[in-house]
């Protein structure tokens, strides 16, 4: 049995790696020749199709969304794993997160449009988009945080409590530092979804191209910018160029995040 599955696993892994490599090469081959200095002009025009405004909006969107989603997601995970006594409550939270994770992006977009844009009168704005994305990434943050917390050795928690530490102190001094790598993995996954989202943001943030002067203004992220360029059919080359920039941006964000994560873990 082992001899049968090992070649199969190797073949499937090779297929996955080849598919990944093919996408990367295709984007680079089509996008790099279209990159020029006009893409990096601060002011967007119909001639240069600058990516500076969408790039800044993407950064702001990541920061604002995570600032809202992380406390809610992590504290929910702490409650369900450390405080909730009623199993029905835990099952209800788990069922809800699973349902939220399975909902298509376009449905989130329509919900965000009807609730944040229309009902709360936020109009097409960065904050409306961030609130919608917050709901989208919450399941990922909650589930990864729960798994990370539950993976911590219970002997460490019991030893802390036995030495007289309160439950709250044990959670924030013992459990959370030990679970931090798993929690950060969820943050990275959430960041990836924020960067790549288009449908939900078109219904809530809009597609106007402008630097994010305030959270109440409409703007577009790099992913939405790329989609709009490709959908028009006239600037497909610029869309490929934007895809290369987006790819580099994701790599840089992950690299910086990994370094910060290692530093935080080391300090703890």
C-alpha cells in the first residue's frame, strides 16, 4: 500500500507545482513587457492607468479590515475554547463560521451593499468595503485561532493555574503566546483573501480611482483595478502589468509579515 501511494502523492504534488508555476510564468511573460514608468505616476489618468492609488487603497484596506476583524475573531476563539461551558453555543459558533466560509463573495457584496452602503448610509466607501471584508475573513481567523489555542499543551495551562495565576493571566501570558504561530497563519490567510477580493468590493467600495484621502471616499484596490482594466477589453496589457505588481505586492507583504511574526514569536 505504501509503495502504491508514494508515487501517486509525488505525481499529484508535481501536477500542483506545475500548475502553480504555469500561472506565475504566464503572468510574468505577459505582464513584464507592459510595465513602464507611467504605471507609477501618482495621479491616475486614462493614459497612464497608474497603480499608485489602488496600491495605497489596498494597504489601507488590509490594515483597517484586520484592525476590526482580529480582535473579534481572536476573542471569539478564546471564548469558545476557554470559557464557553454550553456545547450548544460552541456548536452554534462553529456552524455559523462554516456557513460564512462557504458563502460566495458576490453574496457578501450584495449584503454589504444593502446593509453598509444603503441602510447605514456609508455609500460607496473604503469603510463599507472594509466592514464587508471583515465579515468575510472572520471565519478564517476564528477557526485558525481556535485550532491554535486547542493545540497548546493543557499541562502548561494547568501548571499556570496551579501556581496561582488567574485564568485571564494564563490565557494572555501562556496560551496566546504558544498559539501565536497558528493565529498568525490565519492572519496571513485573511490578508490573502483581502488582497484578492473583487466582487464584494465593487458593490461596497466602488471602482473610483483615487488615493484614499478618507475612509468615507470611494476607491478601488489592485485586484479591482486589474479586473476593471481587463473587463474593458482595451487595456488588457495594463491588466497583466497590474497582475505582476499585485503578485510582487503579495510576496512582499508575506515576507514582511513572516519577519514580523518571527520577531514577535522570538520575543515571546
